[in-house]
C-alpha cells in the first residue's frame, strides 16, 4: 500500500473515530440536575435562534431536568411564542405562566433565563408586509407576571438572568422601571447594533432607520461602510468606520480578574444588538467598548454617551442576578455538536479563527464559558 494512501486512511479513521470518543465522554460526564425556566417571546421561525445557543450550553455542560434527568429541548422547553407547522399557514400559539403558578414555580425551580422578551410583530410574522420600526404586536414584552416571578426567584436567592431589550419597547414603562430596580441597573433609553455595511441596498437592512435619519438631520442617508447605529425613541446617531470609528466592531472587554473567574477571553468582537445601561447597585463584569475617533467622541458626548458601557452586570443586592446588555443568546449553533464538543475536542480551527474581529469567537470564547461558569457555580451552591 502506498504511503500516501495509508496516511489518508489514518486521517479519515481519526476523523470518524474522534467524534465517537467525544460522544462517549459526553454521555458519561456527570449530570447537573437543575430545574431551569427559559423564556423566549421572540420565536418567529422554527430554528429558535434567540435561545438555541443557550440550550446548546446546557446540553454540552450536562445540565438536566431533576425529575427525568434528561437534557433540555430547545424546541419544547421554554415559555413564549410557538410557531405552528406548517409555517406558511401563519398559525401560532403561546405558552405562558399564570399568576396562580408563580409561587410554585419559584419554589420548584432553581433558575430563570430571559433570552428575549421583544416579541413577534405583524410585519415580522406576515411576510411581504412593509417594514417599519413599529407595527402591531402579536405577542411580547416583559409583563407583570414576569416581574413577579423574578421577584419571587430573587427572594429565594435563585439564579436570575435577563438579556438585552428587557426594558425597552414593547415592555410597559412601569414594568421596565421596577424590573431595572430589581436588577440594579438603569436603562438609558439607547440601543445600538453593528452593521457590516450601512448601505441600504444590503439585504435585511432596517430601512426605517434612513427615514428616521432624514427626519432628524434634514439630509439623505449617505453611509455605505461598516459601522454602528445607536438610537433611542427620537434620536439616531450613526458611527461610520474611518470617520467616527477606528474599528467598526464593538468589543466586549473583561479585566484580568473576571476573565480568570468566568474563563472568558479578555476581548471579543460583538455584532448583535445591545442596550446602554448604568449600574446602580451592580458589579460590572465586562464592558462594551467602541473604538471611536475624536469626531465619534463628539457625537457621543453631545448625547451624554460614552464609548464604554456595561455588557454584563451582576446585582450586588442579589448576587445571583445578572443582566446581559447584549443579544447574547442569538446564535445559530448546530445542536448535534453539543454532544461531542468536549474540552478534549479541538474545535478552534473549524469554529473560529485567531482574528480579533472574528465574531464567531463571541460564542466559543465568551458566551459559552460565561453561562457555564455562572450556572456551574450556582449548581455547586445548591447540590448539597
């Protein structure tokens, strides 16, 4: 047999056998029984991108339901909006908890995770309708039952985690303010996102931004490079690469102490939506950082904004409560990999690169270890 053919056979054998060994390693890994409530009100398709990556981490880390000892299903094990097959018929359902259920839920469960409360709107659900910033809400927003459940979980020192857009539209102001108080943060009213191109000809570009810009500045939208758009209800700021930003991508920066504690990378690029909050009685674990030019600083300062603001805040009043001010769980990660991707399986060359601006690094080097660290630490405090 030729040497080159033998090498090929060995490589193929390793590729085929390695996942089997990793699957066996995952199967025999110690399970961590925790009853976890997951809430996702923004599920306009069956891929469930707004919470699937969270379930990936639970499955990979062997967090299981206490009674059945089975892994959590990203398709079924959540409260919120449910599309009904076939999708073309545009039928949907909802899975909500009632006021009468809240005390029992807080007693019986160990943690609650709000992946997304924005909801689903008429223009998002019915294809072909005009895209605008606001349309009729079908379902969504943080409500009174959500607040009461958060309150009851906190009173029992349970683990509480909320993500981006828990305080903004369509959540009512009353619910927003008192939830901010429970989490120890203040929402500024500003949200933002990175765009790889600000050219309005790009697919899925939110064209309502251009109308908002024209109304405010009295001139047409002329941006085409990559950049960041920051806006509130009545104001919009466009930060374009070169003119306002040295680097168009926001980065999440974590100091040495927290980087070691949560096993996260000191710096990762982030390209999803974020909101700008300030801690009241909270400890900042990581910060967003925009690499602005002097002109960019001027634009932000004119709105009393800074290029650095919290990304993860831990409430000091309730140490098991966290707020992630970015759309962290939004990622399309294949679930089947969760059962073979152990520490011993080197995915780096396939999953992400060493480039600092590779946004795939966010899941693997930040979100995954952050969630695993928070939930593992909490599990260690309750398992005995």
